[in-house]
């Protein structure tokens, strides 16, 4: 569980990140989750764009994806959301302690 300070730190990092992938009209598929799992292992923080054709709610989708991947929801703005999960093998992001 992220603290408020850690979430704020990650929001600052996410500001300069471009969306890596997008969710289309098929919604969140097993293939999408598998690919995103690999990306999270490498990058730790990921921004995702939801296309308007999917009709999904960004915050709900972000929480569902984060739960499925044992990640943390960072933020949702408009049709984009950001999730974070430290790498199991090579953690790069150092979060503030409190």
C-alpha cells in the first residue's frame, strides 16, 4: 500500500511519461495483462491510455488492472491512468520512506 507521499512522488514521475499502451474496444484481455506484466517488471511505472471506443471508466479499469497484476494504482486523469509495481528482480525506483 502506497503512502500519500509515495503516491505524490510517483505522480510527479508519471507526469513526464508518455502512455506505453492503450486499451481499445476489446477492453482488458489476458494478452494485454500478460504484456503489461512484462512491461511493469522492466519499467515499474506505466501510463496507459484508454481509447474512447472502449467506453471504460479510467479509474475503475486502473484499479482492476492493478489488482490483477498485484500493482498499485497511482492516478487516473481523463482517459489515462498510471500504475506502479516494483520490479521483482531489479528495482530501480526508490520511494520515499513515509
